[in-house]
C-alpha cells in the first residue's frame, strides 16, 4: 500500500488504553499489541499522525515517544493543519459529538465502550454517525482475536458438543469487564433474550466508570443456553473466564482468554455404564488472542475500502449495552428476569 493511500488517523484522548499500557512488560509477553498506539504504529493501512488531548504531558509523550507530528489540545485546533479520516475515541463521551461535527473528512471511528453514559447519549452518537455514513467499530477486543473467533465459528461445538451449562466470572465493574464478558457470551451463544441479577449488587472497588457495580447475573440466549456469571474480587486475583460443559466435553477459557483447555468425556470411574468429564486430563489447545488489536484495524480498513462488515459494530455494542440496562432494571425490580 502506498504512503498516499494510508488512512489519516487521529487518537482523541491519549491515556492508558490509547498508549499507556504499552509500557506493561508483562502484558507485552502475551499481547503483541496491547494498545491502539502499538497497533497503529505498525499497521500499513494507517497514517497515524495526530493526537488530541487536553493534557500537555500526554501531547509531549505523543511527540517524543511516538513521533506524532500533529498534537493539539482540541480537535478544532488540529483540523486546521490535519484532516483525519479515522478517529480513535478514547476520550470522555462528552467530546465525541464535537469531534464528529468538527471533522468533515471523517470516514470511520474506533470507539471504546460504552458508547454513552445513558441510552439516549448512545443513540444520539450512533444516529449522528449514520447520518454522516461514518463506520463505527467498537473495541470489544475478543471479537477480533483469531482463536476466539474460531471458537465462535464452530470450534466450540467441535470441542464440547452442544453446550449444556455455562459458568463465567468477572470483576472490577459490570460496565467495565462485565460488558466485555457479556459481549463475549453473546458472541459464543447468541443474542440475549432475557437478563436477570441473581444476587446483591455492590459498589465496584476502584471503578473505572463512576458508580459502577459488581453483581452476579444470568443471561438467557437465543440458542437456548443460559449462562451464569459470578463476581470475583480482583484485589485477590483477576479472572474474566468461562467454563462450558457440553454434551461431548468441557472447555475452560481462563487467564482472561489466554488459556483454553478441553476436557474429554470418558467412562465414569464411580458408576458402571455412565460417563464423566475427565477434568483431570485436560488438553491445552491453541487459542491465539494477542493479535486482536491489529486485526481490529485490519477489519476496519477492509470495511472502509471494500465495504466489508465490521466485526464489532456500533449496533452490536448497543445490543450488549441493552443487556446491561436490563440487568439494572432487574436490580430495580427485585431480581426478576427482564426480557430484551
């Protein structure tokens, strides 16, 4: 791809998800691309040449560490010298609308979730993007990981047969890691028909989003599967994981999706004529996830240039956020199931 053909790109908000986690050496051992900056700096389809952030230290980091020539405190300052085609939105939601309105050359957006602090805010954002024919890709990163896409596209059925029971864990916020979990459960088992809280909600320790909560919940999927999620205190350890018991075997996806283990069905050790899952003889299977950020940008460039569908659209993210809203309604209504 020629230099002139590359998509002019700006990152709006240059914090942890945009670039800061690039400095985590432990994360780098398992995720080749852990931030937007790492993916964009290495992707041949993008000319990442601009950063907008009100913090002068963030702009200085962009200039000196990432060699970004166009750095501004506000989008209005930037567009005087650089007209981006792609905007990566990692800044607070209240600036998103202004970014779109100030950037007539915009063709696509990569957004961090959630798409709004309220349903109304999300819908205003998505409607504005539709009116401008702006492609929206949302960073639910599991939708881009090679190994996890293979599970969703048939490998899970091959490994375990028809799912019978699904258990999951998350922590540090329903709207933070919980939303990633719900989106992944939707990816594997289909749309959520009903959502229900199954325990008391409590404030999230050190939340990423203000007023976030931790609450155990159950989802009923269009496939007939019911998934059940419990809450872990991440001050003890982290885990956003799932455990699938199928008709032919069991699969665990743990260490936050880095390790997939398949356990086969075998002759029962305690009852003649019965079977069991041999949970002491698991086989670790390759499930690549470290390429997710890069593949997100692959998919986006294919969509911009060739009209290919994005794998994590704004409409898809809205369905995950509607499941979150249903869980809040379930809390308000005493824990009853709420249909979507």
